[in-house]
C-alpha cells in the first residue's frame, strides 16, 4: 500500500468521526481545549486501534464483523442521536451542557465511528500489509482522525453558538442519518 493510498484511506475513515465531532460541537455551550482533546483522543484512538484489531484477527473474525458491523453502528448512532433529539425537545434547561464528553457518552460514539476501520484492518491484511507496515498505517489513521475530530468540535461549536436552540436537535438528526446511511450502504451492497 502506497503512502498516498494510506493517507486517502485515513482521511476517508476519519470522515464519520469528523461528522460526529461536529455534532458534539453543536451541543457544547462553550468549547474548551479539553473538548478537542477528549474527542480527538477517543476518535483517533479507536480509529487507530480498530484497524490493528481487524488486522490481527483478519482470518477468524472477518466473516462476523462484515455481517453485523452496519447494524451495530446504526443502533449505537440511532440511540445516541435519539437521546440528543429528546434532550433538544425537552423544556428543561441543562445546568451543564458540557457533560456530553463523559466516558459513558464518548465510548459508544468512538466504537460506532470506528467499526468500519476494523474492516479496513482486515482489508490491509488481505492486501499483504505486514506487521512492520501496519504500525505506521494505524498511526496515520489515528493522528489524522484526531486532527479532524478536534477541528470538528470547534466547527460544530461555531455553528452551534449561532443557532443554540436547534443545535442539539440537528446533531441528533445527523447521527441518526449517519447510522441510516451506514445501514443502507451495507444492505444495498455498496459497502
């Protein structure tokens, strides 16, 4: 796999995480550097870890993950998006709107956005990437996803401060639509 192919793959894999990071930024009252770091660390870490796991388990796990990855991603994104919509439509004002960066919230999002990266790790194995080569690949994927995710939080927050009343609703809709997109692509055979 060439460096160009690897960078294109890394950017493509980071797009789901970027979109979710934008939706996270939409729901933050005041974005702080810790929000960038938390989001980047979760998404970048899992985007780097999952191809490594997929590569390591390529021969035994490939058939299982291809069969359910789209359902897992859809269910996690739909659940989280539904909760965001529910909170957006609630009349209650939240005291601290920055609690959406907790472990309980970030872990499912990181898993949901990185399941396709596991499949990429499986494809790396099929493409003949060696153990020596996989380390550089997962580092590139992790770093690029970290950067895109950190930027996504800021971009989402800039948009969200202008449209606070609808920001969380839009973020929830984005997550559900992403889940539906993943599900439809897999069911139609495009993924």
